[in-house]
C-alpha cells in the first residue's frame, strides 16, 4: 500500500486515443511506458500510443521531477488527465507500477485520487535457492524479475553452491545442469534495466558438499574421506564445511569469488558463511581446542570480508553464527552487511536487537517456508515475514531479504511462492501491517486476477496437510535397519494424522476448482501444478499410514502397498511435466531415483 492515498471526486476515462507521454525522463523510462501500455491493453482492451515531449490534453504523463526526493513518487488522477512523477528514474518506475495496479482494479474508468509514496526500507530483496536440486530456466528467471519489478522489490540473489560452471572445476558441476557466464550476464542486464540489483551469492564456508566431495578438493574438507561419502539429501544439508585452517582454503574460495563476481555489476558479494556444522569436528579440531571453534569461524569470516573490502566490494554474510555471540561482530572489519535470518512464525527479536545494539548494519531475513515440502506453509511464511519486517523497522535494519530455500531437493514448485514474495514486498515497502486475509485478497487479485479472494483462500487451505512430509519420507528412505525403524517411530504422531489431512486436502481442492473461473486465463496453468502437488501430498500421507501399519504395527486403515507404489510412479510422471515448465533438468533425475526407491520399498 502507498503511504498517502487521498480519494477525490470524479474519474478519468482512458480512451483509444489517450497517449502516454514521457517528459524529462531518462531513455530507460520507455520501458515503464511500455509496461503501462501493456497493462492498459490487458485490463482495458485499448492500444494507447507512447509519445515524448509536450503532452496534449487528456494524456497520461510520466515525468521525472527534480522537486521530489529521489525515492519518492506522486500520482495525480483528475478528470483532465493523469500525472505520474518520480524523483528519480527508479521512483518513476514505482509510480507506474502503482498506477498499473489501479488500472488493473478499475479498468479504463479510473476514480480520481492523489498518491504520495516512498519506501520504508531502501533494500527489498528476494533470495532464490539454485543449488539444492532445481535451477530455473532463463525464461522463468526473467518472469520472476518481472514480478519483483512490478511489486517494487529492488534486489535479487541466486544461491549458488556448485551450480555455476566454474572454469577448470568441471568435477563440481558435472552431475548437474549449471548456470553459465552468459546466463548471469544476461540476467544481470535484465535486472539492471528494471532497477533491480542482482547480487552474487556463493557458499564459501559451510554447505560446500558437492565441491568438497570431489577428488580434487576433498583435502580441503573438514571431514576426512569426504570424497567417499555418497550424495544424499540429508548429507547435503548437514555437510561439508571447508577446513578454515588449511592453507589452500582461502585461495580456492577467493579464486571462485573473483571469477563469479566479474559477471555482476553489483559491488556487493554474499559470501554466506552460514551453518558451518562440521567446523572443528575433524581436521581443525586441534586448532579449535587451543583457540576455540568460534575464533576459527570469526577469523576466516574477517579475512574474507577484509579481502573483499580491499577491492571495493561490500561483503554480505549470514548472521546465524554471530547471533550466538553478538560481541564477535566487533572483531569483523566495518563495512559489511549481516543477514539476520529466522524462520519461525513468531521468531523472537533478540538477535536483531542484539546486533543492532552492537552497531551492525543488517537485513532482516524471513523465509517463504517452502523447503522440505511440496506445498509451502503460507500461513507460517506470512507470520514470519510480518514479524521480521517489524523488527527491521524497529531496529533500524537497512533492508529485507526474503528467502526461498530448496532443502531436500527443492520439490516445491517455484510458482507457489508468489504469495510469500508479495508479503515481503508489502511489509518492506510500508511498515503498516495488514491481516493475512487483507493481504491474501490483494494477492489473489493482483497476482492471479481473482477479485473474490477465493483462490488464495483455497491455496492457503491446501497448506499444512503434510502428515508424512516429503523431507521425512526421504529421511526414512535414506536410513537402514534399526535407524529406519526408530525414525518411523519418531514421526508416527504426524503420520497418524494422515486421513484427516487428506480430507482437508479434498475440501481445499474442491474450493480451488470452484475459484478457477475467477482467475486470469494466463494464470490457470498453475492449477494443474497445484493439483499434482496436492496429489503428491495425499500419496505421501497414504504411504505413511501404510508404513505405520506394515512396519510399526499400527491399527490404521491403509491401501495395499503395491497399489500405492504404482500410483506413486504415475504421479512422478505428472510431476516431472510440471517441473519442466519452469526448471532445467538439474537434479530431477536424482529426485526420480528417490521416488522410485520409495516405490520399491513399498513393494518389498
């Protein structure tokens, strides 16, 4: 929502010969005029012209105005015409995106109003995992950038562990479908044209499983024999951390950063350095015993930050380790940005407050709750994003980075995280808070064309029905013997909710299909993906009940395991078709092998 909206009498009528006129604008503003032109075509059925220079009566004027602050814009709609003005080219873009929303709601007959608006947080970002199984196609990445642009998000990061085609490092990406230099250059240019900063992000300490499992780089791993460890979803999440005491650790990481940073126009670099689970567990244990594991961590982070600062690059890093000891922030060189993450719906403010008191420059980083599952936990993500944005405003954070992780194979289709992206856009732009229903009604209309709000209500009702979560099914599958049995016992309380969960799924799918006629025609393809994902949740719930009966002696109703196995294989084919609409092959084949292994386990 804009900060100031004054409703006024009368209306302005857009007609077939109403022009959009660029006035005192930069050359790139033609793109904003084209966005307005396209919105009028879609929402009004009219083909307006774009002009530059003196504006005739009854025009839509797009103007860059030096009287406004650089990040402020104004929209004035009167019976005589429209004037959208921004204090900078970027602010003019924001004026156009707000005007487009008004046109989407009212069509060609626009109620008169005055809008004055500006962002509460200067940095509003979206973070997409491109390493845990799914790499989006370039077409989908550009559609994502268009979405971010339309809702005033001005930073974008792709999380990379091994999924960039580093020169002379073919071992690390040979089993995947990596992004190449030209992909990044093209995406950077596309973002830059839309006033979005594409910021490089690279795992450089923890979460280096694929790199440190290779023959070439295993000696740099904290754990010995890392090249002998088979790839598993769970192993990837828990291992590997680089041995920070090895003399070759920093040179390797610096060489990767140099190569990757050269592709970006951004002068920031996210070095991550989070979740260093293996730190001091093996090869650096002796050094940690003398100095302390936290000292090893901070020294490595400080060295890397200083190296970047010396090159005029702002280091960005996750704050989970520093959050346990905020005083260690003082040891780091000044000039970096701490990404303070927390994903619980009611995540406490302690870490953001403590680091703020230490003088840290930080972003608040909530999450979209889409990892480990086929359908995101939208209610949890709403609560988490709202509270983390509240802390950002309260404690002087300079930005928000809304995270979309892909733990356990990134099986949640990326289309499903649009609501969470828009929650982050709303709460980072304007600190005024709205209820989930108010927000979902707006998302339902603005993102999906549904004026009733029924679509987003049905999508929300699909959430939270995973009795046998995808992650838990995979963890069960990756275990053997007594460990597998023990794990099954641990998750039994959730599994036994399966029948109730499936009944809720059925009701939500019925409501979803009743809402579909209200959707924009170009958004209905998502319905198939929602159905397929819901079918996967239902199947997993049934599989959980089957295992509870067969392997844990529970007296529950379940289908024949061979019948479930066959249904799982048929579902797999439908899911693969959905995957290929948005994503490269990436680790789809591994996900398929895991699904097949689950079917085999049912037939055993």
